[in-house]
């Protein structure tokens, strides 16, 4: 969560650099006026270096990143795209936005995609699988990739919360054929609004670049107004001030995650002697970004009691249980495309619902003081006497 907590002088210097070097806020062109400053381009290049990508594409949001990636992967109307029951509503919105059919897979006790259920959801129409590293815990990418390879279906990792996390030493976002990141104001690093697209196949990435920029191929031998194009597109371009902030934030990514992991472990040890509670499981050899700490209770009633007690102490929760309606497909009866394919949401995804009702998620911040640990303990003591 705490990209915004880490904003400081470094971001201001990067933003000022844009104004002091020529006031060019657009990522393309004005080469003579901008004195060599291309913040979005540099952000893409530093991001690629950090992740070991050949190249990537900055866009306006994590949601548009999902859409741009799917467009570039030629996901067409009527194709089925499988994602998990526990994710932010944006993942399914993007599937609907490209005209595809969202197919919802259950989660397991890691609160991420259940590979067993995934296997059951694959049909001849399945054209993409989107696992999500929810709240910074890696999805079981080895199992998911194995299945995907076996059925020859591409995988897109929704890495909105997994930015900087690893599984068996490998960066999240580098397992699949594609991955997307979010830099909205609540994410690990932030540009206010923003996102990143990675596509392993360089032709697909070229399609993504053109699609997000009205079809522009940015042909180096042509001026932009005479640029070549092969298909229509849209506008999901990131602008220079966002790129500037992103550069400063990216340099802090490792520190942010270390700080979150420290806070997480302090919170975890504070609740370790409450025998009624257990921590969310994660795959072996996970390096989690620790965006939130999820503990499991006996069920919804107890989860709600925990939330009320935490609130009374001035210690909020994050997403679970209070904002489940934005993060659980079993509440999305407003999405007709989802209802048509998966049935009445309130009567579906029972396995996921059962897990999620047991969950309480605590926000994890960079600046943790002992007062918060005391508040946490006091709240839980009131619930578990
Ligand atoms: C935040 C988020 C998104 C969307 O990102 P925005 O930048 O807010 O559009 C997509 N998927 C997941 C899992 C997210 O948490």
C-alpha cells in the first residue's frame, strides 16, 4: 500500500526536471525543446531493467494495462478468459471491456487461483488465464503455468499488488506470457494513476504500443503526423509528470517492500498467541510484498467482530471484510456478462466465499509504531477473551 507514504523530495525533483527542461508534458516529440528529458520512456526502461524485461509499456492505469495487454494478445469477443473469484473488480471489467467472457475460478487457502478448479474451468473457448497475486502473495505460478502449457493457453499475471514480489527467487510478473502492474494511489509504488504492460512477445508488445496510442507505430523515419498505422487504437498514454513520479518511486521499491515486510512481521508476531487465529497461507519460497496482513477467523460473524473491535481502537481493516463487494465475484450481480456465464453470483463460488468470510485484512504501512501493535492486541483481546 504505502507508495504514497514514501513520497518526498525525490519525486519533486523529478517533476521539477520536466518543467525546468522545457515544459514538455507529452511523451512523444518536441525533441528540440525538451533537452533530452523523456520521463515516461526512462521509467519504462528502468522498470524493464528492474524486472529483467526486454521492454515494457507505461499506460494510464492498471485497468487500462489489462485491456491493452488483452487487445495485443488478440483476445476477441466471445473468447473465454479465466480469472479468480477474489480480485479487484477491474480484472473482470477489463475482460468485459474487450468483449470477452469472464469465467470465474475458485480460490484456495492462499486466497489466490486454485489450480485444481482452474483445470475444471478450461474449455475449448478459453483463450487466456489471469491469475492475480492478491494483496502481494504470489499465485502458485508453477502449477498454473504447467496447466496453461499443457492446454496451450497464454497467461497474463495481474501483478497490481505483486510488484517487487518473488516466487522461488523469480520476479512476479515474469512467469506468464504477459503481466500488468498498477500505480494507482493505493499501490506499492504510485504515479497517482498509472500502469505498466509487459508482453514477452515483442510483436505483441509492438501491437500494445500502437493500440494504446491511436494506432501510431512511431515509425522513426516519419514525422508523427505522417506516422504509419496498421489498425485503429485508443488513447491510454501515460504523461511525463506521471513518468517522473514513477522514476522516483521505482528507486524506492525495494525499501518500501522491506519496510512493509518488517511491519507485517511485527503485526504477525503480535497476533501469534491468539490460538483462534491463523495467518493466510502462501506458496513455498514466496517473497511477499506484504501489502496487507490477512488472518483467518472462524467465519463472517467473528471477522465482523474483529473489524468492529479494531475500528473502536482506531485500527482500520483493508478490503476484508468491509470492502468485499469490490473484491469478490460472488457479489457482482451488476455484471450481466459475468452472471450469464457463471450464474447468479450470490449462489456461486461457495468455496471462495467460505474462505473470504473467514478473513480480516490489516493494512500494512511503512511507518509502524508500537502504539499500533498495542491497539491491535487490545482489539483482539476484546473479541477473544
Ligand atoms: C488496483 C488493481 C487493478 C487496477 O488498477 P488501477 O490502476 O486502479 O486501474 C487491477 N487489478 C487489481 C488486482 C488491482 O488491485
